C-alpha cells in the first residue's frame, strides 16, 4: 500500500532528525577519540591532531547544523541569534585550526622536516585558508551594509555553498591525516575503518542538511 504524502514527509523528517543527531554524536565522539589517542600535552605535536579535529570535526559540524530546521540544538531561538552563534563557532574553529597549523609547523622546524610534503599537509593548509576566507565572507552577512551592491539572498547562497566546500576540504584533510604514520601506528584494522567513517558520515549529513536548510528557507520566505 502506498504511503500518503504526509506520512512520507513525517518519515523523511524523522530520518533527517536521526541523521542530524548521529552527526552531533559522531563529531563529538571522533574529537574525544583523537584527544585520547593524542594525549595533548605529551608533546608539541600532540596538540595538532586535537586542535584540527576540534576545528573541522566538532566546531564546524555544530556551526553548519545550526541552521538545520530538524537538527539544530538552538532551533527554538531566532535566526539572528543562531547566525551569531554560527559565526562564533566558525571563528573558534578557525582559531583552533590556525593554532594547530602553527604548532605542526613549529614541530617540523624543530625536527628539520620539509613542510607541505604530504597530501594531508597540503589539504590541511588549503582547508585552513578556506576557513579564513569563509569567516571573512560571513562578515558581509552579519553586516550587509558592508556589501550594499550585493543582494542578500545571493550572498547567503554563495556563503552556504562556499562553506560546504570548506567543510569537505576539512573532512578530506582529516581522512588523509588518518593515513599518516602517527595514526596508523596506533589505530589499525576495524578501528581504523570506523574512525575513517566518522568524517565521511558527518560530511554526508552536512551536505544533506545544508542543501535542505536552504530549500526550507526559500519555501518559508514570502
């Protein structure tokens, strides 16, 4: 028997709510896992994976889910308040990423190793630079008077699309980091595949949630 449109809509929203909840838990769980593995403070390098996973796994995931009608932890608040929270989370993510990048550069300098010699390092640098540009672009949405000639609707679309690209770059950097000697020396077998699934899962959820949040916003606007 075919399901009614209303029933299908309820099922779809329930699945989106469940996937959003899973993304929250996976992002937090992965960050905690990396922190336990790295033991921050045990060495200069130990802060790098912790800060990068905090930036690109936890903080950015929470920032992007902030606008999801089903998955936002602050969906009861006004859009203006959620926009401010989104920008604060993105700024914190950028600061963590910059600090993580700076510490790994210092670590390599101390060891006399070459910089950007791996795909992980190259993807990580690109992700950090993209995050910086994304935060700068967000100022145009917080203060539209800075860009009076740009329609606000187009700015939001470009910002959301660019943010999604930046998130995927960060996730790719995390995945490549899990191929490093430091990670594979400790995490092997099924545990490695489970860890690798974390950024993949959150990326899939974010892609779905971001695109649907934009469609939802267009549907409710007069």
